[in-house]
């Protein structure tokens, strides 16, 4: 039996007020379109010529490559046998890459639909459906719900998102950095509709980029962790690596800058180690947390010296960064791998976790313990990602691999036990 491919690999909120009210629309000439298609076509010719035994790609990455071949009918072009006789397909309306002639109407109703209001959140979703991989930029408003505003077509499954506003030393923007099955970090401008290429590409990792972290307090610095067992620090102004941490024995799977001491970076790896990296002194503090893989690490915003580690076997550990000893507490939170872990933006100790066991759990976290408040079964399959809304503290989004429903917004106000425990309004 063939199973349809339709899942959302990762999600992320963007706070209100940072998006451009009326995004720019990219207008491409036929020559620019031709150049883009030819570039992708040559890429796949090179991949076909390369020796599969010498490539460090997974089957998923090979599938990603095939997506662009299918999108542009490159197999048909190869059959022509003449590289100089390259034609743009006639049916441009059916291809989202090629429909560039439409302009937005001056009609006020149409303009209003396109407008992003100051009370809107953007919501990013990495959507994989059959032969298409896209970044969906959704608009969310608590009164009006959610809809897709525009899409960016991607060449590989996105594994992590990180919003950032750094454009250059003198200018802010609205960007997302995406780590995926390839080795690069692609930074996309979210204020431009119908773009084909990223604003910037950061190249330095040798394997998949598994997580990215950024702090508005040091806006020109980005951190990334990879399956190549390295953590890299990037200068966004120069788009270069400024520091390499290669003391890891396994994949660097999760990263988080400290909310106050922004030169401190927390990491978790596949050997069960949590490390604090000092980006100034380059000193490293190491905890052997467990024998499982650490999937997620986060700081506790109420107690910024405390951090949490979530594992591949469903355990949650609480640790004190001031203490060299083992964990302060631990709890078997889920039956399977913990895929998501975030505190509510209300800073009230409310923590949500998600898991491959298909459950969502709401916890109350204190210095020495965690207490389970609510278990939710959202029916979206294996839960792959989650994110807490930065403006509405009761709103979270989750994504999964259920073909019928792979995306859901959860409002904690609708759960009486949660509402009562945290005194939610």
C-alpha cells in the first residue's frame, strides 16, 4: 500500500509588528527565469554524474533532488540532447516559479487581503507534500484565524527555523534562517513575495544543519549545530564563520543562546552531553546528562540559571548551570522521543512538550520539579515540531505527519485544568 507524503516538518512563530505591511513582490524577467532553471538543471546533471558511493547524502536528500527535476521537467530537457536549445515551458500559469506577470490590483479589497496588519503574527510551516517542499508563510490573527499568505519553494526538507532581523549594521529586516538536509543555511527575506533565491547562503557545515540559534541582543551573530559534530558561530555581516567548536563526539542536535548572558550558548548532542560554550573566552562546561540522545535544550526564563534537556527516550532533565553535579530533577515525560519543548511567553512556568508518542503535555515547572497539568491528544500523527506564540502566551502551534491533518493551533484557554492552574485570562 502506497502512503501519501504530506507532513509539516517544522513550525515557528514570528512576533507581531516586524513584517512589512505590504510585502514587495519579486518581478523576474524571462532571462532570469531561464537562468534559474538552467542552474538547477546543471546541478542535477552534476549529481547524476557523481559516484553515489562517494556522496554522504541520505535517500531523503536524493528524493529532494528529484523534486526540482520533476518541477522543471528536466528529464524531458535532457532527452533533447541540445544544451543550447533550452525553452521555457509554455504552461507558465501552472508553475509557481514561472507565473511572474501578475501584478496586485489596486482594488482595496484585494489589497486588504494582502496586507499584514500590526496585530498579525506570521507563522512559518515547512510543508512537504509529494514532490513539493515549501516554506508556507501564514498569517495568524486570534480573531480571524490563519491562512497562507505566500510560499517559498525549497530544494530540501527543512529541519529547523530561526527568525532574525539582521540585514546589515544599519538596517533591520524580516528573515528566516533555514537548516535542512543539505549542508548550507539559507536565509530568506520574508518581506518579498515570489522569490526564487535566498537573501544569503551560509556555507561551512559538512552535513545536515540540525538546529540554529540567534539572539536579538547580539544580532550579527548566528549559531548552528550539525550532524558533522560541529557548532559554528557566524558573522552575519560578513557571512563567514568566526568560530568553530569541534569538541563534540556526535551530532549537535539543539542550541539555545542564554536569554541574558548572550555570550553563553547551550548545546545538546546525540551522546547525551549538554555543553555551555562561552563565545568570548571559548571555555566549555560539560555535563554527561544521560545515555540517550539529547533532542532539545532550552533555558528556563523564570530561573535563567536553570536549563532543561529532552531526550530520544522521552526523559526530561532539569539542570543548574552553576552546579557541576548531575541533574536537579528528571522525569519520564513521554513514551517516545521528545520532539518539541517550549515555555509559554507568559513566563509563568508553563511548559509544553510534544513527542513521537503523538501526545502533547502541559507542565508546571519550578526549581526542583515538574508537575503534569494536562495531556492532549491532537490527532496529527507523530508530532514533529512545535512553537510558542511570542505575543499570545496561551497559543502554541504543533505539526505532524498525519496526512489528513498535519498542523494544529492549540489554545490553552480551552483546557479548564490548564486555565485554572496558571490563572489564564
